[in-house]
C-alpha cells in the first residue's frame, strides 16, 4: 500500500496562470495526495464540493473562489 506524503515535492503545481478555475482544481488534486489533518481534509472536501457544484463562471470570479484559493494556499503551505 502506497502511503500519502507528508510534504509536497519541490516544484510547480501550476504554471502560466493565476486564474481560480485553473489553480483550485490543481491545488485540490495536490491536497488529495497529501496526508492532512482531519480539519484540513474537511476544508479540502468543502472546497471540492463548492468547486464541483459551481462550474459556472460566476463562482470562479466570486469572492468565494478567492477565499477557497486562500484556504488551499494555507493548507498546501
């Protein structure tokens, strides 16, 4: 059984963009492959649910997406 990593590998997660609709899915993918605390896992799952339910352009340009992106920066940091 392969264990989840505690830390990220050094390198880029995403390049050439700062758009929420590009960064949030990339950060969610990385977060799902890390060993996180229960609280962090709950936060990631909440963000994933919001992102999946809000595939329209309004979410990606909203403050909610900005807050979700900040949360992911904190979790991955």
